[in-house]
């Protein structure tokens, strides 16, 4: 099925089209959920809630920009709302699902590095981790993040700066990188 056919079917509540949309985008969106989730079950709940929102809001997609980007924005907002609602900010990660993260260079060392970086991101306090994910990986502006998290734009900026400094210190301490400054060139490649 083409994306256009899937969209048309979903607009008509066609179960086959909805299943195809879910099958096509759920692996990538699950990796997004894992960056925010406390555990596997929470990530799957976020994904489920996110796709319910996708199906109920699909009529609002205006064919301007990428459909995948539109789905991703809904999933990210769903993750944030889930965290706010359930106040789940504990640190854990099922690394079996990190393989779904998109890495531009598909070598074994880069995949291992991705897992190590994600593991270290999970060590950050929840506020730092959330702002880092939204700004450095998802590409939201500090103004957008402030609106999503109900914080001041300056708070988003300072949380990001502190997150970056803390993450670099963790990575140096764990000998994943040699010196601060190396990681954020690589993290933006994960987008």
C-alpha cells in the first residue's frame, strides 16, 4: 500500500489501512518511546496511546511536510503527557530495543556506541534527559520545549546546558569518549 492509500483508508476507518500504518511506523516510534520511558511496558503504553491519537487525529494531517514527522510529533507529545500524567521519571532501559534507533553509520562500533550513549542518557535526571532528547535528538527549539513542558524558555536552555555537561562527564568517566565536546557532534547524527 502506498502512503496515500494508507492515509485515505485511515480517514475512512479502514482496519486494514490502520494496521498497515501501525506496522509501517511502530518500530521507529517505539524507539522514540524508549528514550522517554521508564521500562518496556511504559514504552509500549506510550506507543499505544500515541497511535490512538494518530488514528483519532489523522483528519488534521494537512499533507504539508512528512507524514512520518507528523506521527513522530504526536508520539513525542504523547510520551511527555504520559510522563506528566504518571510521574514516571525513574531510570531504566531495555537495550534490546535500542537497535531500532536510527544511526547514520551502520557499523558495529557505531551501534555499540549508540547503546552506550543511550545508556548514559538514561542516567541523567528526568528533566535534563527530557530536554536533551527534545532538543538534541528530536530537534525542537527551546521555545517549543518550554511550551510542551510548561517551563520557561530559559529553564529549557539551562537544563540542556546542564544535561550536556553532565552527559559528557558521565561519558568521559566511563571512558566512552576521551574529552568533552565529542559527543554532541555524534548525537545530532542520530536524528
